[in-house]
């Protein structure tokens, strides 16, 4: 899966340029496979981006500003939602990607799996103990019955 970052190569807005640079630099630092799609000099990219940003995510004027981020055809979000995900250490989830082995997000998944495994082991041990107790009770009852005969 390729992450698509829609940006404007010739934006007059310093704020937009900084946001675009932030997204691209962060994706590069994480070694995420992504493609930059320019909306300033490619009308097809601009139209595709505008048509595929969900209505509820568009600003009041209806024209979404770059950067806009997609995972293939699936909308991930704009800069603000990307920034929030970055602050929450949930960028891979935001992008719809599995975190790489050894990353913080992957470690959290590993911890959850270990907790599930530990819980299963504890349940199994409890079942074995319960079976052992039932077996002991049965033996005691059997011995008492034999002694009574």
C-alpha cells in the first residue's frame, strides 16, 4: 500500500509549505512508502483530491487545502489530523498501516498479545487446578464408599 500525499509545489502560503514539509519529513523519518502528488501543476491530481476528501472534512468553502493524505483510495486526513496522530504516537494507525517490528506501536500490540496469552495461561492453570481438585474429591468419595462396603 502506498500513502499518497497531495501537496502544492508552488504554494504562496508559508504555512502550507511548512505543513507539507512536516508531513513529508516525518514519513521519510519513519521510512513509510509514500508518493507526493502535486496539485499545483497537475489538474488531474487536484480534481481527484477535491473529489475524494469526504464532505464532512472539507472547509466551509468546499476546497480542501494541501496537504491531504490518503492510503491508496482511502482518506486518512489533513495536516491537523496527521499532527494529532503524530502527537498521540499513532501515525501508523492514522495511515492504516501496521507498525514496523520494534516500533512503539508494535510494542504496544506485543504487550496486548502477551497480556492475552498470560490471561489464557492463567485460565488454563485454573482449569487444571479445578480438574485436579475434582479428581481428588472423586477419589476420596470412592475410597469412602469402598471403606463403607
